[in-house]
C-alpha cells in the first residue's frame, strides 16, 4: 500500500510538471512593454513553485515508501522534533517567499505607482452591462463633458456626451478600442452600472471598472494587430459575451483615425480597420 | 475541572423523548452528527450543481431533457441558459463554502470531539449549541428557497457568485435575472448563517478555555483542539463583519439606502432616480462591500482548512506511530496563520481600484503567510519520517491532504504577487488554486476525520475496502480536475463564464475543458461509494472496540459510542502529551493520555514543562 501510494503521488507529480513544462497550452505571445518583465517574474516564481512542489511530493512519496509498516521494520523513531530544524526551514522559506513578494512589486510599481508618462494617448472606457464604449477626445485631445442624465440609447448617446460642450464636438465614440503602437496609452476606466473588468490576455493587463470611480491606468502596446477584449468580472446574465477587440495600430493609421469626423465616418473607418486585421488565433 | 460547582452547572440528565434526544438535542455529540448530516446533504447538492456546470461548459447547447422538465425557465428545452449556469455557480459556491466547509469541520467534528478530547462532559452552553445548529439549518432552508423564489425572471436562483459583489447584488431586479427575491433570500441566508456560527464560536472558545479536565494543560491538547479553538476565534472576529455587510446590502436593496451604490448609475437604460423601481442612489462605494466581504472572506478560508490541518496532524501521528514532529511549532504555526489571515484580505482586491500601495503591503503579508503553512508541511513530513506507517483509509486521506495542501497552497506564491495578479486575477488559475487548497484539501481532511472517528461515533468500523476504492479514485480524480485548470488560467480563461464559445483565444482549450468535465463526473460518481459506505457501515459494519486504532487521546479512553456525559461520571485525569507513540521502554507502542506516570516510561518533552500547574484552574 505504501509503495502504491508513493508511485501514484510521483506519477501525479510528474504529469503535473509535464503539463506545465510542455507549454502545449501557454500564455499568448505578449504585446506590451511591461510584459517581458512580468513573464520573467512569472517564470522565476514558477520555477520556485515547481521545485518546492516536486520536492515536497517526492519527499512525501519517499516517506510513505520507506517508512511503511512491514514485519521487519523496527519501532518508530521516538522524537518530538528539532527546534534547530524549525528555525532553519522557517528562515529559508521566509527569505524565499518575502523575496518573491518584493521582486513581484517591480512591474506593479512601474504600472501603478506612477501616473501615465507625458504624451500618453488618452481613451475613456465606459463599460455597461455586456457592452464596451470607447470615448476618444478627437483632434483637440480634450474630452467633452459627459453626464449620466444625457445617456440615451435611443439616440445612441451611450456615454452621455454633452454635444453643447465645444470640446465635445470632435469627440468620437465607438464600440471598438484603438490605440497607437509603441506609445503609452492612458485609459480612464468608468462603468455605468455594475463592476466590469478590462482584460486583454496578450497585454498581460487587467483592471476593474467600478461605477462611481474613474480609474486611470496606463500601458504601452508594442505589436500591431487585433486582440480580443473580455470582461473579467461577473456583471450579469451575458457576462460571457461582453466582448470587444483592441486594435493596436501603426502611428500614421492611428493618427488618421483620430482625425476622422465623429459619427458615421469614424465608425465606418474603425470597422474597416477591425476587418483589416486578424486575431493571432486566426492567422 | 471536575469540582462540584462545575458539575452543578454543566450536568444534564440523558434526555428521554425522541425529539429531545435526536431533534432538539442538547448533547454536543448529537449536534455534531446533525452538523455532519447537514454537510452531507449540502455537499451532495453542491456536487450535483458542479456536474451540471461542467456539462454546460463542455457541451454547450446540448439538450438534457430532464433539466427541461425540472427547470422550464432556466433550461428551456433542456438547454441550460447563461442565467441558469450563473445561478448554479452562485449556489454551488455558497453551499460549499458556508454549509459544507464551515459546518462539517467545525460544527460537526469539532462539536463532537472537542469536549471529549479535553475531558469535558459537554459544551459550555448546550442550549446555545442547539440553537447554533438549528439557526444554521434555517439558513440552509432559506438558501434553498432562493432557488425557487426568484421572481418572474427566467432564472433558478440568485446570480452573484459566492462573493455577491455590489452593486450588481445591490440594485435589484433592474440589474437583470437573478437579482430579485432570490438575491434577498441569499443575503438573509448568509446573515442567518453568521448568527449561527457566532454562537458556535462563543461556545467552542469558552469550552476549551474553561472545561479542560485535570492535567489537560494547553500544551497537552491534541492539535485538533488547537485548530478548532483558533477557527472559533477567527469565526468570532470575522462573521460579525459579514453580518454587518449583509445587513447594509439588504438595506440598499430594500430600503433605498446607498452604502454600496454610487450616484449617477444608468442601469438597463434607466437613470437612478428617474423611475420608481430604480430609486435615487448617491454616495455609496462598491469597493466598501469588497473590503467588508473579504475581511470576513479571507479568514473564512482558514476557518475551512484549519480543522482539516488539525485532523491531519492527529491522524498522521496515530498511524505513523510517532509523536507529532514539532508540536510546539505546529501550535505557533496555527496561531500565525490565524493572525496573519486577518491582514491579507486585500490580495483579493489588487485590481479592484484600491490604492496600489495598499496592494503592495497586502502582497507582502500574503506571501509571509506561506511561511507557517510551509512549517506545517515540513512538520507533517517530519512526523512521517522514521515512522512505522499503517495505511488505513483515514491515513490515506490524511496523506492525501498533505499532498493536496501543497499542490493547492503553493500557487498562492503566484497569485499573491501584485504584478502576477494582473494576468491571473479572475481566471481559472485562481479557481484551481482555491478549489485545491480550500476545497478538496479541506474535504480530504474531513474524509480522513470521518473514517477515523466513525467507529467512535457509531460503534462500527467503516468498510476498509470501499474506503480505499474511494480514496484512490478521488485522489487521482481531484488532481485530474484541478491541475489542468491552472493551465486554462495561464491561457487567460476567465472565471464565471457560462460558455467559452465567444472567444477565439479560448478555442484551443476545448480538449482540456472536456477532459476536466469527464474527470469531474467520474470523481463525483465515486462519492456514491462513500455515501454507501457511511450508511451501510452504520448498520452492518464490523463492531468497533473502544480504541480500534490504538490511539492515545481521550476520546479513545471512553466507551464506544461514548455515554451521554462522555465519561460516565468519571472525568479522566491527564498525565502526558497527546501523541506518546513508540515511547522507548514502554510495554505497548502507545501511551494513553490517562496512563499515570511511571518511573521507567519517559514522558514527552512537550507538555512536561507546561504540566498541569499553569493556565489551568482547579
């Protein structure tokens, strides 16, 4: 019985490790400036975790194999432990674990402790149950005023843009997100109703959109293409279908887009761009 | 503790009538069994729900005619709708966390064995004990009612996950299916549960501190008692916060307050205050709910697993025939986990919009809590080292607990890091992590406890052959279910999706999704063996002696099953620590805690220094 248990524990450990090491299924290729550092931190952590996991399971299997009760086995060792061992393994694990925690702050700090760098392109994201709205400031790079009272789905003013505000005249609103490649982007995240979460897997980036708050986040996307945008916080019945795409566009294509007149011309242009690019999975 | 005053206070005669004996019983043993039965019913419901969810995820669009007739609104034509899936998910989580993982380990086994293991004749407050069970039972009925009273919308219950994030949970029917009466009942059920757990916690703490028998110093208690005690302290401090939060949430829904609802919301095209069914709200904070919920919710995961840790330590020592390695370190580790467990709740909220500096602090404390967890693992391995291991079914499950605790706990090192939470938050990686460590590891602890203590509770052994079949399939099964979920999370699969058909980046995962579902169905079906074994053994099992496992703690010194006042009017006196196995020079390979000191039998290092002189009132 002890030997069978040991073998099962080892086989399960081996299969688990193989599943991770084979990388048959893995992260999508990264498309953001912070992703390489984040992926490196993930791999360092995974190596530590993997070694600890395998060592503990191999050790557990070895104990149940070696110390199984057989007719020849002498009586069990009578010991109440060892204070020295307790101190040694406490200190070693504390150093490793807290060390990982400290290392794990660097990408976080680079993204969240600082405001977006100057020259970042700003887009306001307004989530609502099962749809994404994106508010671009237009040529003047200033957002027009928005008011919840002005939200009217019938006239397609889904973010409540105040058209009487001069700054709002060139503002573009659409259901697709477009950002420039290689340039910092600042998102201003809002929600009209419940909590949603902005999740683009190859961006290695997620942030909740909380009603009543305007959360400022920033990142730099560095690979042109089209990527799926998903909602990652349970927001109701059709949560599984609250999707859009993020287009990462070359600078000139992006500039031309931002200078399109709002309304139909803008929507048509961004739809064309959506159809022009393919998802990584479709290539 | 056996002086006259205490006897006068705690003595109650064996009840005569059926109702007093089995229904509204004051006997901690009967109440413990009631809690276990409640958990056995609840876990069955929760498991069936998980299978339905797997069916939906793997084979979306398939018609299951029986569901069509049972839930015509949720599964029209037998095809499960998204709102049906989400209410299954909500109920599965709530039932499992509250009515399984918080009842069986503490209210069940703790209730039955804590008083006996410390040599007491009952809990300190028997009436309170009865009330805590029945209040919990009412909570369960209210929760089940939530499935069937969800108003006109086409759903079978509340939708919000077990975390019930506001404002989705606060807005009412306007926010969509599953936000009507079912959600009110869900909140009320949890509030009721909080009250029941609070009463239970008071009882555990008082009993343990005041009612230990002569010689039972704190450091002579079995580790199970330390675990139940610490769990009770966590429950005492965390449940009131959830209760408060639940009341505020209910007020937001029913009284038009705005604790969690900010101003200016537009829900389903309607502005707050513009229509009667959506009154004016202003000034609330959705993040406040998350703070209140997780201030409770994180200690809750330790409430679920600490008793399993205690049972595992106890059972490993018994069947390795060795004292627990590092008893004192184990006690400190339990305390450290309990204490640190109150300062890590923010790791559920790194990307909630909370301050990034708070996130950093929570992250560092979170990884620190890995240290006492690792210390426990090292000591479990140390306990097995040099042992003479008997592979009974309880021992297999206890070893399984160690394996699963490591497998599930260790990925906390990934999730606890702020940076790595950016890709991992709310994905299947999180699901895999907490199901392994808080779900199945805790359940393995309870399986171990069931096989171990069943003979004492019912006077008959459970069937070993069935027990081993149950162990082998379940052990391989849970690894097969939850290890692949980590990989899904790495690819980016979000939690709480009722289907994965809408995203191309998830397409490649389909074979894994189906594999997990098949593994889950097999594993769940295997539990029939366990249920059968429990019921069959109650009536037909081999008769158990008073101490079938040759164990040392007080529950094995009394009759099987124990008499009404546990020790038949003769409270035991304790002379030594709880795990005196294989003592050199002793006649047998175990010395009961009640065995008087003799010159030649050396005593355990632990407990001696603390000997009954301190902390122990006579």
